[in-house]
């Protein structure tokens, strides 16, 4: 599948014992797991793993085909490996990054067929990784859009055109969102007043409070608790109305997008559909528009509300105690860098899941539509195998995505909450030295949770 460079070919040929090369695939990982190069080379009698080794070809592993019982391309975390069954023993042949999974998936199927004495499968376009001509990033089958080179601002402007007919409702939703966020800011501030102006004043009397002060403190306590309850109720009501309005806006806008997409599909030529599987097109109309609905209904407003909350919380914290506020945001640059790296990785793995859902839909749709033909030629087992391969690819992509999420997100949350530990320590020192009140420290901890 990959062409051996002439210089390397001259050095490798003497190592192959006169065998004629059937398949050559280059890995993008070296033998030590670092970025580098290795070659998988097969002949009719042997399977070789060869390292260029700075221009000096070296055979790292050699397996007789007669000893080969099977071969599989296994998906690992962040990379993959070609595992050969050699006389009942599972031997890792070669490792590669996920960008090379298609090529080594095909290599595994060829070796599996070779071990069983069957005809080798012919490579198709789906067995080769298409790459972006600008940045060489691997592209998914059926897509010419590179996630690294796409103009996100332009895509966002196109998407926001669907918001224009609903400006009034959108403005109302934003106002409700702001009201909800403002009400969320009240509890930490009210807690500060409760601790500093009520509980601390009562504490020195050890239960023997003068009658007048006792009545005043009870009155203040009742007002603060009523204010806490009131802020929660207002936040709940505005949140309910905002969520219901968002659900309406998202559903209406996605209906418009779905209709525009379907109308565009109806106007396309027959040649467009000849080059694509029906299931993949159906997936665009159903699954992809569903993801857009989630974005338009909730994600945009989530971004806006959290940006607003960030600004207001920081302003209140700096106004109350600029030293503690500065310590709070100390981990922010590191957390931001980690978030950028983590979500770049997560976007890539989940995008692969979406593409593989599309391929599974394609196989299922095509098979069910042509069910009479499948049964007429007794091809049920072949179609089941085709579906199983797609389902297995989806399962591996989904498993890797969820494992990546489960590994990286806790690390990010730890970094994001690091400011809380700093404030507990530094704020605790200031409380001990009477530089900061207990209520102020508790308020800061509450705001850090929002931050």
C-alpha cells in the first residue's frame, strides 16, 4: 500500500531471502514507541518488520506464514498494534498511531486471509487514509473537510444566519439567562453576611445573648434565609422559562436547517448519490442535524452565560479582596493550556465516532434496501460480516473516545479546582491573622465553585 523508497528497497531486498514482496506498509512509530518509522513487509512465505535504522535496514521481527494462524489490528489508547497469532501465541508485530489504522486494518485482513489460504482482499479507498493537502491531517472517508484548516468563524457566521428570524425570542432567552446567572451570585454573598453579621456576633455570648440583640439577630437571620430562598426560586423560574424557550428555538432552527439540507439534496445530480452511500447521506440529515440542535439550543447560551458569569464573579472577587482573587486565578493559564490540548484531542476522537456512525448507517441502509438481492444470491453471511466490521470499528472508536474522556477530564477538573486549595490555605492564614473575615473566605470558596 506504501511504496518503498528506492534507497531503502535496495537494502531490504537482500534481507528477504529472495521472496517477492506482496505488501509494504509504513508505520509512523518506531520500535521504542516514539515517533519514527518501521515497515511491515510480506511475501508469500514470510512476514517481516523492518526498521530503516538511519539508512541501515534491520529486520526486527520475522514470522513464517506457515506458522501464522491469524492476525488482528488492535486499537489501544492513543495508538494501535498489529497482533499475530503464531502457533497459538499472540505476538505484537508492529505499532502505529491511529492515523494509520486503516492501512494496518487492511494489512491485518490480508494476513488473516493468507493464514487461512484464502484470496487476499483488494485494497479500496476506505483502506487508505486520505490526508489534507495543506497540513496532511488524516481525513475521514466521505469528507474533504480538514478539522484543522476549516474556517470556524465563517462556519459560525453561516450557522448564525438561522438565528436571525428569531431575534426577539433569542434576546428574551439571553435576558432570562442573565437573570438566572445574577441570581446564582446571591447565595455566596448572603452566606458571607450570615456568617459575619449574624453568627459571629452571636458566638461570643455562648448562648446568653441580650434580648434586644437576640431579636435583631433572629430578624436578620430570617431575612437572609428568605433572601436565599427567594434567589433560588427566582433562579429556578427564570431557568425553566429560559430552558423551555431555548428548546423551542433550537427545535425551530434545526427544522429550518433540516429543510434547507433536504431541499439542497433534492437538487443535487444523480452523480452525487452514485459516489456516496445512502446511509451516509441519511446520517447527515438525522444525526448531524441532531448535534446541531444541541449546539443551537443549549451550547451557544451555555458559552454566553458562562462568559458573563466569569466576568461578574471575577469583578466581585477582586472588589472584595484582590490578593485572594489573584491567588484564585493563579492556575488559570495552566488550566487553559491543558483544556485547549485536552479538548483538541477529544474533538478528534469524537469526530471519528460520528464518522463511523455514518458508515454503520450506510451499511445498514444499503443492506436493508437491497434485502431481496442479498437473499436471492444467499449473501446474508457476507452482509452480516460487513456490518460486524463496521460495528466493531464504531465500538473501538467509541471505546477509545470514552476512555480518553474518562482519563483526561478528571485531570482537567483537578487543575481547574487547584485555585480552591490555594485560597483555603492563603485565606485561612489571613483569617487566623484577622486580615480576612470567615464569611469572606466562605464567599470566595463559593465563587470559586462557579469560576
